[in-house]
C-alpha cells in the first residue's frame, strides 16, 4: 500500500504535537517518542503574531542549537525568516521555558556546528544532500538565568 500525504494537515499535526509536549513536560509519543524536542516561539516577520513550532533540540559544546533544515526542502522554514526579522525567541525544553536571542552561525562556525549536529543526528546530512541551499544552524543565547544559574558570588537563582 502506498502512503499518501495529500490530505495531511501539517498545522494540525504541529498543533497536536505542541499540545502533547506541553501536557507531558516535553515528552511526546509516536514517531518522536525517543527524540529530544523543543518548542520555538518566534514573532511572525509579516504578521507580528507569535508562531510556535516543534523542532529537534540539540546542544553543541553546551550551547542549544536549532537547525533550519525544513527536512531538506528547497526553502528555509518560516521560523528562520522570523528570527532574521526579530531574533528574540522563546524556547521550551522539557519543563524549562526561557527567552533567548537566536544568532545565525556563519562561515567556519557554521561548518563546525553543522558537522557536530550531523554527529548527533545523521539525518541532517541526508537533509543537506536533498537541497542546494546551505542549511542554517542557529545558536540560542539564553537571556535570563536558568534554574541552576548563579547571579553574583554565592547567590543562586531558583526556578
């Protein structure tokens, strides 16, 4: 039997995945059961409205990164265009939610980060092979301290 995606509603799929993620402290079932996901909320470049998308969550050298692969599609995903316009985003990983600045990796840094991304998730190499565009990697810089962060000597910030 041949699968068809003719009637597949990606927006509804993402809405349900986001709902499941939030209801279960960042855990989801189905095809993403063993994947580490994050929710990225951006401000729409044209609309100014908040847009939330589920994405693979990776850390490279202790820094959270997002990969604008669009599964190897010919165009960058909408969230990438949004961060080019407004790089301040909200990130949800597990039960942790924080604001961050999204910074586009370029040149040698992009090469280094993408190689490390592929080490962790080889599917990203397949996505790159499917497209002629250079798949962007975005580094997230947390704007506020995390639950284990220190603010000044001897003062621990609690979540």
